[in-house]
C-alpha cells in the first residue's frame, strides 16, 4: 500500500469551462519522490469540508501558483491592478491548512502554498518583494527557458537544529544550499508559533515549520518539485514528507478525523 497525498488545485477557466488544475511537476514529485498516490483536491471551498478531506488522505501538498493570496486575508493593502487572484483556492486551502496541522496530517507547502501556510496562521506577506528596501528581486525572468527559470538562483542558510536542517543533514546535505527563485511575494510578518527554517542572503524567510506540530509540517518558498530527483535537498524533502505520510497511513483508519467525517456523512 502507498499513502494518499492530496495535491491542491487552482480554479481556472479552460475555454468557457471552470476547471480545477495543478501542475504535473507537483504530481510527479509526490508519486516518484514521496512514493505516494497523488489525488487532486479541487478548489471547492466549503462544498467539501476539511474533515472529509483529511479523513481521505495521508498527507497534503500545497502547490505553487501564478495567483496570489487575496490581501484582505492578511490585512494587506489592495493588490496592484492586474494581479491574479484565486478566491476559491483561498477558501479551500486556508481552512484546510489549519485543520491539517490541528489533526496531525503531514503538510508540505510550496511557494504559494508556503505563503498560504503563513497567512492561515495569522502571518502577513510582502506583495512586491523587489520593492521592499533591503530585499532582492526574487522573480524569475519569464523570457528565459524553463531550465534557466528554475535553475539555482541564490543560497539559503538552514537554521541549525531545525526540521529542515535535520532532514537535510540526515541525507548528507550541507547547511548552505542553492535554490531556485520564482516568486514576487514573500513573508513579511512570520506567523506566531512558526520557526524560520531557512533564510536567503537578503534576510527573506525561505522556509518555515510549525512549532509543536503533531506531524511533518514544512513550507518552502522555492520549488523543490522541479526535477526533484537531481537535487539532494529536494530528494531529502520529498523522502521525509513521504515517510511522514506513510506513518499517517498506519494510523489513519479509526482516527478521530475519520470518525467525524463518517458521522457527518
């Protein structure tokens, strides 16, 4: 048996049809990197209750996206005109993240997912990192080929003794790593009870964990799913996430979450 990992989706239009989509690179990293079964979690908000979703999965991967979290979710100023948002995704992922952490469901949150994790627990975001004094431009050049966009962009330093540091060093990865960088937003105020797991040279937080979480709960600002098998840190992250999901699988049947979902049904 393999653990089941829910992979979050964006709500977007394909022609005239509302659709729920996610990138294949995330699915491939779950299947081949975490050695799990990947199932899409549509952005349906309250139409699918978090307890029902948690009862059905052994872990959750919160993906990156071209859209940004709506700023009213964290008390931010209105977005610049033309900013892409996905209110249906926000309505799905933010409560799902809170419920997953509460019930001990393993979480790996990437890029937008990393930002969602911070917002779900009361943190805030810089909407345009490159306009903040002292911070670098962390965006990719969209004119570059994909391999260049997702190529190493800057270093990060892992927090000694933290979750990511333990995951990395257990797999022979040094305290300093090179990561890609394809984001315009970033963490401004870190959520209470979060731990900064890695920082960029300009001081921007690049990875977080949830202090005292009952299961694996890691968010990263970069994209470890991109050609994950070729990068030792990415291999270590998905290996650790998969191990946490397998542990969850062993205890999921008969759990309080599963029982609550059955009662609602």
